[in-house]
């Protein structure tokens, strides 16, 4: 299918002028009756063609006995008939000239192998007849701008509110819950799309089309797994270019969740840590749960992105101020202190038992004098140290109008963004705020998370604007049998690709080793070379700090004879000699071909950091210098890079160069499947790869 | 003040039969008018005596011109007059025989030094006249069982609901928000008490009395700092003994929040990590924010504590199931798998596209057949692998009665606890659930956090039941000038206290050192002894692995001469000789006198774990064996103790013995202020203290 075809089909699905409902029913309680009921209720302006041999008309509209009888090819077909009949319907719809069908029917891939076979047949039928499929096992979609509810989702039980959010979800039930939660907060969802089993059209493609709508400012997705990484990255890049945030909830963060997902949709969950880091790399805002997602929908719907990280906290409760300050610090923000001038102005306004630092505690006294609250927000946002303000309140049910007045004035007067956190607000406030366009959050830590989402998005936009769009990487390797490659070959590839590898020599016997060591200079390390050994030191195959040719000769002879005795029949290719590198900070760099994301790069701190804390950062290749710096910033134990326990700070620039070089290496040698550089010794003046292991999918002449 | 006096005063405050309102007003919008208004509205059964020379009567009740004129000593007085007049009122109330006053007035310690002086004067006046004070700067309290709202909090704007929670808060505004949030969730708060500046009665004392009420099953506190650790621990112990959970929100988790708190109430925030670990040690359930607190209030109000950790997840959305499974795993729970028999029974009930593992996906089909949902919960709770179930739903506004029926039956039939997570539930469900006594949580991750609270409480009860109540520790030392103690003295104290210290000898010259080394056996380490040096290796004062008397003699001579040259005038006391201990897993054990909690014990993994990850665990001394084991379980990188990077697993029992020994050491030597054992080398067969540093507050004969 071409890109154009996909875009055309999705456009037909999102903006249909005519909709055929295959298997339509007059019963609004049945899933095949609900779309028609909703669209009549909401006065959808397009043409609806029910198709069902059992009726002549439904709701006074002609009902057609079959697809062939339709008066025109519909822009969109809803298929709501048993799974076994779907293929026929798709063939007929294709032949009629319908570009796309939303298939509600379940009983496909989600039920097991038989269903998967049916799914493949359905897709084949669609491709042969030039029609696209959204679903199956799908509860449909809504374009609320056009009152087009081609869905049986309970979300449409109340009329959807149009608005700036396009929300696509793999899960029908959970997606319905999230959308309903958003509506109850007054957040308008312009497009709601469930993509179900995604045998053809996927969620990313739907959002890639929806994001072009000028009325859409936020895109949001509920994911259970990523099957098409290129589509994800393309969408993320497009969102960045259009400066529209892309918010994602993805389950399967832990093994248990990933297993649960696999069992219910068959989506490939992939390695969640890789997803997490790649999302960050491309500016995708990942949230944990439905509440955070809806908070961020509200935040981005109503609030401008701040130009910097300066958060001002204005509160009427010192305790709430402290909780917000705690959360901000935990997320890595430093709360700026107001300037002397700002403090002086605040001090004039706020009672003595308040506080003028940050958090700014205006006290309950503002109820007697509204200028205290209004003025404090204005004064603090006047200070160049601050880019965004949070105002915290609770209850005040007797003062709703009074406070509404304050916030209306503020919204007019201040140009920097602010968010209101209100615990148990009066009912009227929520509606009024939605109308004025003020974001309301109802949890004290939640509001800081929301501000953080805004700030992180702003930073991602800057970061992504500063670098070229990454080239799309090649498809991941299929799972050929992969072999471990001889050190020597990998060494040559690495040095020719400009990786900073320790000086090495290879020798097949003890005399050659002694001669090679003389050339390298002393001290040297000697390591046995055999592709049949994984852990060289376990077989006595490593000797360090040898200081003379004699020592090298004796050591190598002894190593050979000992291994001959302890591991008879083992194929030994010779020894590897390396210059000794002084002990420095150990890091680990790796490259592998991810089944979802293609070649990915990994960096971690050596030793217990990787083993115990799994403290690694991933990025999708190609990795730019800026990406590489960003990787270093995201290592939890990055403090180690600045030098701890008497070690010097490492040279971060040299590490980023190594990362970029490994990224290029991965593109240059697609036949290398995995490369582990462990350890890499990093210091103030150098970065040296000391040991490595590579696997690949081709045969090499073993020397 | 005696304990009895405190309990009597608090009883009078919580259950007054007569209340005098000093500075009463007829205006229900004024803080001095609100308590009377609330109590009339709610038909408080006790006697109310307004006191104000400006009125003859208020709301038809006689108003007294002054305190002396009152017809009886009131059980409780509310003082709502300007700060400058409070002292007089307290004197008169005391003389009248009133046992306790709640002082609303602000303008005391929270405003600065002048206010702190006034506060001390107020307290002195109270003590001289035999009256207790709750506050000042306090918005009062509510006993909702008795319709007694001695408060001006907005929380009382709607009549409070009686119920099983006693909630005390240091912050008035934030506390009001939390209480209102609880009410909106249908949670009954039996006692709501704000303790304000706490110059006399503190929050812990109030809860210690309230918890004796049989109607109270949950106690909850909002804290800004802990000033009286003994009161906290006593309350926690009492809560454990009564099997009533003690839920705490404490701000000041990070430096920023702690600063913010200090600025607004002057409470001593203390070291938050210490608080966190000590709370866990004594079974206190610490939550992050108001939403988690209210969730746990609801959970404990309505749900039995499960007998084990087996969580069953029953869902109608695979995605939501995955999110809950993720969260459970993240919190350290292993979701049990249903037995073969259970699976078979589930399989008969649930459609093929559901899932029978855990999470159990019953699919939306239960709307057609209620037995699917009802039966699944019954079947799974029949399985001994499960102790508690979570049922996840969303919307279903058209099926509220249908579902209510299912849950009513379930509540009757199953004996194990369950919680319902419902995203955007129908309005009637919340009220109905509160009536039936089913806990409703409205967030997908939140419900797992709530279950975790229940389980953790159950575990804490078991843990605390298994050990004797800890003895209360002595008061912390005041800040005397503390000196570093000579290694030798500390060595002797440690060995006599049974700590496993490496074999040592001390010598003042090179010959004595050689002789001592001969006795110790080789290899030995030599370290310079000088109380003026902090880092011995920095001055060349450490030599390792010496293997003969000659080597020791030469090394010590050279060390002395070198230090003489590089650090002339340094006082050198001699050298310390130690047997060399083979490299093993490094841990750190420490003891210090915390200004709030008195002597505390610390354990951490050595090296980067402590330096970079701050991976330490604290406990209050005395530490039992069980406490010590629990400390080890709470180290993040505890995997290291099981052996990583080729090291053997350490002997955990020996470590716990060391911890208990250090705890005893701290009690035996109150003059030792701080003890650092760093490193302690731990292996499979031994635990050895290799280096130490102690400071203390007494003078010793320097040998």
C-alpha cells in the first residue's frame, strides 16, 4: 500500500460524507445499532446507509439488503457482523469502491491461532479488492467536529465534546474510560479512534493524518506495544515539527504487564526500557496512567508552553507549597528565588505571616483583599526568573465568583502561562475555567507533574530543532543464526571505523607473542583467543601486567599447555596481546538490532551499576552528538562521570564521540548483530575500548 | 504536665459537654462566628457559652461579658480574639477551672521572633494556671459523632460525616482540603483536629487519645515535621497493638520542601530519609500526597486486611489489567497464577477471547451474563493462592443497578476482601458502595497502591507482633562540642562490646610495630594514628600487605620521617597494625544521635552505592534481630549481598548480629555521638570491621 493510499483511506475514515453500516440494527442497545443511534442523536450531516436484509428501513432511513445495492460507494463502511461473514463483506465493499472499513467484529487474532488465520485471510481479501481495514475487534471512531460517531463505545452515550485532542487507542475498553475521564474534565476530544487488532491501518498512521488538522493541538495514544517503529518515529518527528505534543501511555513497563498484554492482543511488547529511552529521544511524552494522561491533555489544551524552567509556586497553604516544592525537586527542577525587587513588591502585598520566597504563601488573607492573590501572581510572573506559575487553592465554595473574577483578570493580564491546582473546587469553577481556557488540576503533586510535562515538551522542541531529523534506519535483521565473531576481525573493523580501541596484536604461538609484545611495549596483557570460550578468565586464559618478552613467552606457553590439559579438544586460535590501560572509570557501550526499533545503542556505567541497578540508557541509531550528550544526561548514576572515590572526571566529549562512532559502525556493518564494548575505560584525557564481543550473521575465514 | 493530665485535657477537648467561645460573634461568615453557627446547625447536644462584652445574646443564647461570669467552668474554650489578648484570656480560663483551650488566634510563632516570645509567654501563663492549649494559629477541631464543630474550617461548611477515621493535621488549610476530599468520597471522619503551632498539646497526643475510641479504625496525620519522636513511636506502637493503621503524609521529602516548611511553621523537618525508614520500622504507612491518603482512608474504612500477599486482578480490559500488573510488580509483588482447577473453572465461565491467568480478563461479555463477573471473583477468591481481589470497570452508566446487584451479592458471599477500581463510575455507585461498605478507587494504578497499603499494614502487624515492643531510647544528646576519639580507645570499646573488629595492635615506634606485627601474623596493614588526620592515605599514612618484621620496621620509620617532612608539627600518636582481611563485599554501618529520633543505626552498601545512590537504610535504636533483618531487606541494591561480579553471598545473619551489637553499643556508650564503621567486609563466613571513626563528647587520656 502506498503512503498516499493510506492517507486517503484515513481521510475517508475521519471525514466521511457517507457511511454504510453493514449489519445495522434498529436497537440502540446493540453494538450494531449504536452508531446509527448516536449519529442521528447528534445530527451527523453525512449520508448513512444501513445494510441488513432483515429490514426495509431503520429509523425511517432506507435499509439496503446487501452491499451491491448501495446507491453509491460509501466513504466509510462499518462492519458489524459475525467474524465468519466479514471476509465476504470486505470483498463486496472493495468491489463497490469503498476505500476503508472499520471492522467491529471480534473473534479474530485475539482468540488464538484460528482467529489469526482468519485475520490474514481478511487482510488478503482487502488488499486484493483495494480496500483498507481499521480493526478488527475494534469499537470504532468519532470525529466530534462533525458529530460522526462511527462507534459502539460507551463514551458516545453522552455527546462527545469537540476539542483540540486527537486520541487513538489500541484498547477499546481502557480507551473508552480515558476518553470519558477527559470529557468529565471538560477536555474536548476532536478525534477518538480505536484501532483494535491493527491488521492493516495502525494507530500511528491515524494520528499522523489527524495531526494535520489545524484544530488539533495535542495527540495522545494508548499503546500496548509498538510493531512499527518507523511509523512511531515519523509521527514523533512530525509532532515536534508542528510543535504539537505527543502523549503516550504504554503498558508493559514490567514483565508482568508485558505478559498480560501479550496474552490479550498479541501485540509485541518489546523491551520497555528501550521504548522508554527512545520515546524520550524523540520528544514523546510518556505518562504512567490514565490520570496523568488526562492531566496532560488538559494542560496542553489550555496552557501555553513556558519558555524556560522557572516555576513559581503561589499557595495559600505552606504545607501544600512544601509538597509541590518537594515534587519539583524530585523531578530535577530548581525553584528559582524571586529577585530582591520582586520580594519587596510581594512583601508590600502579603501579610507578615506569609512567605515571599518560592513557594510564595499568600495566606488566606486574600479572601479579604483579592489584590493579594492577583497581585502576587502578576508580580512573580513579571520577574524574569519565572516562566510559569502554579496557583494552589482548596474548597472556597463560598467564594467561587470572587475567585473566578480574579482568575479572569489574571488570564487577561499576564502573558506567561499559569495553572491552577484546586483541591475540591466548586462545581461552577471547572466549567468556567474550561470556557476561559484555564487549566485546572485537582492534585497537589499532579500539578507539578503537569507543569513538568509542559517544560519537558518545551525542552524537547528546542533539542529537536537544534539537530537534523534523523535518517530512518534500515529494517532490523531477521533472526538468522548469529555467530560469535573472532576478536581479531572485530578489532580490525572497529579500528577502521575509528573506534578508540586499546593497542592490540595477535599471535598464534609464544614466540610470536613475545615479538608482538616487544612491538607494543610493556606492560601488556595476554588473553586467549578462541571463539569457543565465553569467559576467558574462567579457563585461566587471561594474564595481566606482563613486563618482558620472556615473561610473555613463558606465560603463553603455560597458558597453552594448561588449557590443553584442562580443556582438551578446545580450538585455540592464538592469543591477543593488549597494552595495559590504567584503571579508570568503567563504562559499557553496546549496540544491538532490536526486533522493533532496529539498531539501538546502549550506554551504561560498568560493574554493579549495570548488574544491580540496570542503569543503562538506550537510543535509536543513528545517534547524533546531541543525542549522545542527552544519553549521558539520562544515566541515573551520571555523578560517577564527574569523578567519585578519588577518580577524575571523564571527558564527556570523547564518550559522545565514541557513541556516534558506534552508531556509524552499526550502519556501516549491517551484518554485525550485536556489539558489546565492556569495559570501556574513560578518563579525563581518553576513552579506550578494552574488551569487546560481537556476533554477526556471516561466515568469516577464521585465522 | 503528667500523662494523665494530658489525656484528661484531650478528652475534654474531644468530648466537651460545655464550650465557651471567647470572642464569639453572631456573624457566621467570621471565624469567631462560625463555630457557634455550625454547632447550632448540626444540633450539638452540649452547652455553649458565648463570651463577648458587646452582646447580650447570640442566636438567642445568653452571651457573657467575661470569663468570670460563666455559670460553670467549661470543658473546652475556643479562644478567637486578637493575639495580644490571648494571654489574659488563658489566665482567666485557667482560674475559672477550664482544662483546655483551642486558640484560633494567629500572630504567634509563625510570624517571627516577637511571635515566638508571645508564644512562650502564653504557654507559661497556661502552665501557671493549670490549663492546656491546642494551637495557637489553629482552626479548631470536630467530633462529628457528637456534632461538635469547634472550628472555623471550611470543611464544616457542609455537615461533617461521622466515621471510622481520626485525622489530625498540623496545617489548617491543607488539612481542610484533605478532609473535604475525604468527605466527597463518602469517607466518615470521626475526629478532625488541627493542632496549629503545637506549643503544648501535639498531634500525636491527640491521636493517642482518639485511637482509644472503638468507633475509630484508622488514624491519619498530616505532618510538617516531627518534634517529639517518643510520642510518634508510642502512637505507632499503640496503633500496631490495636491493629489500627496509622497513615501519614509528611512534607519535606526533599530539601526544597523542607525549606518551605521551615519558613512557614518553624517545625523541625529533620532528615527525611531517617523519618521514612523509622516510619517503616514501626509500621507507619507513609503516603506521598492527599490523594493517596484519602485512597487509603477509604481502603481501610471499608476493606478487611488480607491475610497474605496474593493479589488477583479481575478486569474487563486487558490493557488496564496490564497496567495493574505492572504496578504490582514495580511494588515488589508477584502476582500468583491460579491453580489448574481454578483455571478450569474460569475457563467454563469466561469467553475464549478473555484470559484465565492473572490478570483475569472477563471481557465485556459479563453485561450479557452477570455470572461471568460474579463467578470469576468467587472462583478466584476460592483459590488459596489469593488473599485479595481487585475488580476493574469503567463507565457502565446504563448498568449501574445491574452491577450494584452483582457487588452486593459478592460482598455477602466472599469472605476475603476485594476492592473495586472504577473509572468514571455512575454517581449512584459511589453512595451505594459506601453504604454497603465496598471500597471504590477511581484510578488504575491507584487501586494497586491501595491494595499495597493493606498488605504492607498486614505485614507490619505480623512483624511487630513477633517482637517485643522496643524500649524507648534516651533523649538525644544536646549539641556539646564533639571530638574525634583515638582509634585505640574506640577499638577497645568495640571489642569489649563484642563487635567483630579486625585483629589490631598499636605501636608508638617502628621496633614496637615490628614486634606487634610478629604477634599478629602476616600479612599486616599499617596505618598512621593521629587524631589530627582525617584521611590517612592522603598523607601517605597507609601501607598494606606487609609480610615481615623488617618490612614493617622500615615502612613505619619511613612513614614517620616522611610525615615529619610533609606535615611538620603534626601530632602523631603511633601506628595501628591490622591483620589483612581478604577482599569481600564492602558494607558500611553507622550510628549517630539524631536531633529528633535519638540514636539511630544506618547500614549501606559500600563504595558507589552510598556515594552515588545514597542507598542507605536507617532504624531507630534499640534495633532487634528482626529489625536488623528488615533493614537488610530494604536496601535497594540488596542483590549485592547475594553475591555479584564473582563474589560469594554474604552471611546475612552475621550482619544482623553486627547491627544489633552496634545498637547495644550505642546504648552502652551514650557519650559516643557518632560511630562510622567503614568499610565492614562481609563474606560467607565472616563479617569484619576494618576501619572506624568515632566522635564523642568526653575527654580521654590520649595514649
